[in-house]
């Protein structure tokens, strides 16, 4: 059971017990339950209502963040598929145009062939 529904059940049961207890005590003794009992049950009910509202807002926020994340992933995939490798060709062309030509130097011989010379 989620937190929201648990808070709703606790609030409903608490308020029902408060009203039923006051009605029974009024019918039997002609009085109400002690003030402390009434305050505790009303405090529990109020806290449960606030907790249920906050849990619902949290669920809605999570749903919106999930939807935003899915939208951003789809959009980034769309942008990436549209761009492709065009940027790498641009960078290579830019570097070739703005750099000096390097002279080609042959690599010297290695191993035994270099020692024989």
C-alpha cells in the first residue's frame, strides 16, 4: 500500500473513532470524551491528511520528471541522429586549413639492420 493511501486510511479511521467515541460517550454519560483524546485524534487526522497531500504531490512530481527525462532523451537522440559525423569532417577540414604542412620524415631502421650500418 502506498504512503498516500495508508495516510488516507489512518486519517479516516482516526476521525471515525473520534466521532464514534464522542457519540457513544454522549449517549451513555451525557458528556464528551476527554479533551486530550479529542486533540490527539484530530492531530492524527490532520497529520494524515497533510501526509496524503504531500505523497500525492510527490507522485505527480515524479511523473513529470519521468516525462521530462523521456522527452529529453528522445530529443537528444533526434539531434544526434541529425548531426551524425558532419562535425568530425568540419573539425578535420578546419585543422587542415589552418595548420602548416608537416614534412614527411622516414622512420629509421630498427634492430639488426640499424646496428649493421
